[in-house]
C-alpha cells in the first residue's frame, strides 16, 4: 500500500467515525417519551433573556428560534432522560422545536 492509498484509507475511516458519532448525537430523539398535548408558559427565564428552541433535544443542537419569558406555547410531547432534564417539543406560531422542560410551566385552566 502506497502513501496515497493510506491517506484515502485514513480519510475513509475518519468519515465513518464521524458518521457513527452523528448517529449517536441524534439518538436522544429515540429516548422514551410521553405525549403532553397541553398549553404551557415559558418560565424560569430572566425577563431580559430568551429560551432557546433547538432542532433536536440537546443543548448542543442547532438553535432554531427563541421564546420570551411568559409566552404560551403548545407542548406536543416530551422525552425522558435518565440523567439531566427532560426535553419537550413545543410549537408557537412559526417557531417549533425542542426546549428544556425545566423552563415550562403547565397551564391548566386557560381559554384557548
């Protein structure tokens, strides 16, 4: 095997490792979850800050939007994790994605 073939082999192996790692990064979406289908308010966020909405249920996931404190959102479902916080799939107007469940407070008696 010459140097060029070694470089191609190493590049291919690196690509496989990266592909495998990205599969594990998406894995939390397959975690155990539960349906919610309920209104909630963004809470626990400073009045000058916003709650980040993520593409996937993970803090390192791509940010797709932000929600102001006190805003009402529709919670479709949530995912349970053995370590760390639960994540919930929320929807508000044109903003949809995952937020950390600790920043949501259920609204039980709202007029919809």
